[in-house]
C-alpha cells in the first residue's frame, strides 16, 4: 500500500460512539483498609506471590524457543528487557512489553499511563533510552458505552504519557469484542517500547552479582494497595485506585538510573512493579542464571509492613552497587533531587528483611527459587 501519511493519520473516519463511566467503579473505588490485617511475618505472603501466575518465572514459555537466533542477544532471558546488539556498531536495542489489566479495570487512564511508564523504566534499568512505542489495545464490545469509555480513557492516558516521555507511537493494533457470554475482558492496552543503548557496554541486568555490594532503592514508597497483586492473591479482591503516578518523578528516577549505569556505578538495576519491593528483592536474588545471591535488608518506615514490602508504588528502581561507589551515587541522587536510600547488602544464602529493627522475612533463596521456577508449569499442567 502506498498512501499519503495525512490520509492515514488525519483522514480516517472519526467515529464517535457514546461513552459512559462504568457503574462498577462505584463499588471498587476504595480499599477497605480495616479489613486487611497487618501481617506480623511476611514469608507466606512472599511465597504466595512468587507462585502467582503474574509473577512466577516464565522460563517454561521462553525456553521452548531459541532466544539466541542470529546470535545478537545480549544476556539470557528473564531480566527487565530483552537486549540485542546492532551488528556493525557498538549500539544495542532494548525491548520491554507491559500492561497491568487490573489497574486498567480500576482506572483505565492511569492504568495505561502506568503501562507506558513501566516500559520506559524497564528500558532505563537495562541501560537504554526509549525511542519508539507500539501497542495492542484489547477491549470488549465498543457498542457498550461503558467499554467505549474504558477505551477512550486508556488511549488518552497512553497518549499523555507518550507525550510526556517524548516517545513516538509508531504503530499499533486494536482487538475489540473480546467477551465470553457477554462478559468483557479487563481493558488491556498492552504497550511495547524499544530503547537504544548508545553503547552495548551499558547493558545492565536485574540480578545481584557480588557479595558485599550495597542494595539501594531509588524512588518513594507510599501506603498503596489498590489493584495490587497482594490484594488479589491474599484477599481475592480487585479494588481501590491504582498506585499514584508522578510523571516528573518517573522521568527523574529513570534519568538518574540511566546516568548511574552509563557512569559504571551500578552492578544491577531492577524495576519495582507487581508484588512490590519484596518481589523485586527476591527476583534480584534468584534470577542470576548461575549463582543466586542472598540479601539482608534493614528498612525504617512509618507505613504498614505489607504496604512497604508488597505495595506497588510507582517509579521505584532497586539497584546494587559496590560500596566504593556509594558516595558518588548519593551525591548524584542529591544533585538531581531524586529520593535514594541504601537499604541493605548482598550476601548469604537467604533473603532477610528487617523492618524497624524487627525481622519480617527470613527465607532461604534455594526454596524461594524452586517455588518461583516451578509454579507456571504447575498451572498449565
């Protein structure tokens, strides 16, 4: 097909379907905190989340395919983004795909924004800068005004986030009428972002690498449960507002992480998303392909322990760094006015998390990894 760009972009029929904010949002708008018991220990919750379909390791899927086709893959699958070298240059490309349909069910505008922001964050954690976005917009019947409202809100949220991050939307597709017996799927605006690594030596993975390295957290943790994996898996509830998304903070967090990577100050970087900080920690401990590492954390906080460890506050990156680089990282974060805290050390055979001086989690990495690796195969039989 050879068509003028104007015809494709601006010349298509503008179909205005009626929209209506869904009635169900009145019932799920708030998390009833008084019905969520604050746990005294976190091991059982951690293991339940690691075994959930959204979080468990997906190796059962990706090991059925050749991830090294044409020998351009930098690093094994399982980190925040896939990274491929560009032959004939020192550059590389990173690719991340994201969407949390529960967030979009609860607030399609914010949920779509979060999908874009998480993709961009994953690219930054891998050492790249975003250069383009595509999408696959999956919704129910658009003849239903409530479904059309979801669609309209999600597209608007995605568009606003793309403009803020200055990412062109280069393609996309739409899949509608996704229903079973009249019940629509959750709105699922799936986003894929491609990023550019100017030098493939910037490629960074999520797993801890050296005993004695410091563990740090970039970003802020707030008391948020809405739409979380914790709320769904432990309480079988989908309710509340998705986590707040501060776009300027998100951009600053990404910029700090990328500059620290480019200055060779980090040994790992991992996005905090589904399952919260505890899951990001466990994944960073377990996911080294040859040599998993333990970690000991000491956290001081005024928020509930479950919100601290399993809440899904946005714009957070878990990093590890050599102790000799601590001052440089702290000074860089301070200069850029980005929240940063050293929270622990890499080493040992267990994940140990102390909160306000009291032990909250202690679990052997070997047992966590066995659970994490085996759950998906159990689900699919």
